[in-house]
């Protein structure tokens, strides 16, 4: 499953669901949490369930409410029969949160129904930072791992997670990096967080390019206008693909050789692995 771009849509705005699905995003996230007021939760659940029962154009996740807010079970009860492709779990705190969610999913699902995979937002509480390594214990239940840069500073009383130029301050760079390694440690997709400045096209392109450079495999979006730039950033350019193919071909033509020269540059096993990854992204 390719997940370059994952687009959020408020669950109480069903008129936007089809537009989001047609945006070019690899997945959409129908949100029952932050973008939906308490008064609209029930209407959002009904709208999301109705959409899920129809024909879906793209992978469709549902972000439920956090486990500590006593609304998760109601969310799951409303959507379980409609079988979302995955569940996004906010304020997750490692493997124990995934197991707790699984208990809720089993209680609301039919006996023979397989459980949908989970995409935890893994850095939204201080305690969550210290549980990131545990996701490898539940890797078979994960769609990926992602992080957020808004709830964590609010939770600890920080005034912001960013410098004036928009870059992250040191604590949140740590959270981002640990999420990246936690995802790869679990062998699942590493999804970078949203870029909140909707009209800053250059800033988005730079952020998404940095995310791919650092090893993220995809990124979340908050507006359809962001999807094209995100997809472009996580799709290898023709030149990258050509060089990667040349490296793969060179090793295939020289079995048993550990180091080769391709286009005047020395390449070895890490370069081969990177080239194979680039080709998988381009496929």
C-alpha cells in the first residue's frame, strides 16, 4: 500500500468526502476528533459510517477520539460494521494503547471480522515519547507510525513547537526523529506530520522534500491543495530512478562483488539497498 499523502477531512462535513477522495491523495482520514465539536460527534459518526458503506475511491482511515476521553468505544461502535481500511489513534502511548484499542475493536466487531490496522499519532503526550520503541511489539497491527507537533507542546505548557521561521525547536525535532526511527524499527510506514501554512506552497515543498530526505515515507495534509506537492516530494524523479536502476543492474551483473563503480562513484551494499528502495517508490 502506497501512502505518500494522507488528507484529513472533518467527519461532520460529508459534502467534502468525495472531493477529498478525488484530490489525488493516496488516503483520506475522516476525522472524528479535533475538527469535530462535541455537539457534532454523533452526526459525524453517522456521516462517516454512511460514506464507508459506499464505494471508496481511495484508502480510507477514520481518526477516532483518544482512549482517555471515553468516546473511543462510541466511535468504534458507529463505524466497525462499515469496515474502515484503518484506524488512526490520537494520543497513543505505545503498544499498550494499540492493545487497548484492539480490545474495543473486538468488542464491537463480528467474531470472524479481521481488525483494521492502526496508525497511531505517537508523540502527543509526554509519556508517549518513552513508549515509541514498543511499537515493534505490535508491528503486525500497524499501518504506520506518525507524530504531531501541536498537542505535545500544549500538554507541557510550551508556548510553541516552532521557531519564528517555522522550523521545529529542539524538543520537537527529537520527537520527530524518534517517531521516524520507531516506525522503521517496527518495519512500517513513517508518516510525517502536517504542514499547517496552507498558502505557503514553497514552504510545503521544502518541508515535504526534507521529510523524504530524512527517511519518512509519506506525510499528512490538511487541505486538498497540499496533495500535489506532497505526492511529488515522495515520488522519485526520473534521474533518481535511472541511477538507482543502474546500481541495481551493476550488482546483478556482478554477483558476489561487494563494491562497484557506477558513473565514476563507488557504491556498496547500503547504496544497493537505497537504490532498491527508490525503485520500489517509483513502481
